[in-house]
């Protein structure tokens, strides 16, 4: 099994359209199919659960994405802690559901891992 290099955790609450944009960005970057990246979404009891169905469809299609759900709402800090508890990547980044994805972040981490003398 390939060791995970990066975990991208996204806590989400009632902003389905923002989260769907993030998921589209991750798909365009091929992060969902990359065996060295895991994506963990935590839904904090959102009223609109349509993004949860999308995530479950992505899972069924063999993508590296997990869905954690809380009910009732446990707050952002505890939602992030829930993501961190299950994250398996050597590096972990937490993004808001409205934060854009850094396009070259995975490439940077791969380069850093290969040549630790970069910095």
C-alpha cells in the first residue's frame, strides 16, 4: 500500500455551493485519484445534504475521499479535530470550504520529500 503524503481536510457547514467548487477543483487537479492524497470532508450537520450525496458518489467511483458527519453540530474546532484524528497523510492541510486549492501544493510537497535540503 502506498504511504499517503498529503491529507486535505475540509470542514463544511451549510455552504454546499462552495464545497462543490472545491470538489471540482480537486477533481480537475486529479487529487481525487492520486494514491498519495486523501481527502476528508467533515459535514457539521448542514441543512442541505446534497454535497454528501456527491461525496458518496465520488467514493463509489473509487476516489480517495472520505465523509465524516456530525449531528448535532459540534462546532468548527471539534470538526477539524475529527478530521485530524483520522488523517493518515504525512502532511495535513485544513481548508475552509470556501478556500481555493493551491494548485502546486502537492508537487511542492513531493519535491520537498525527495530533496529535504531544499530549505
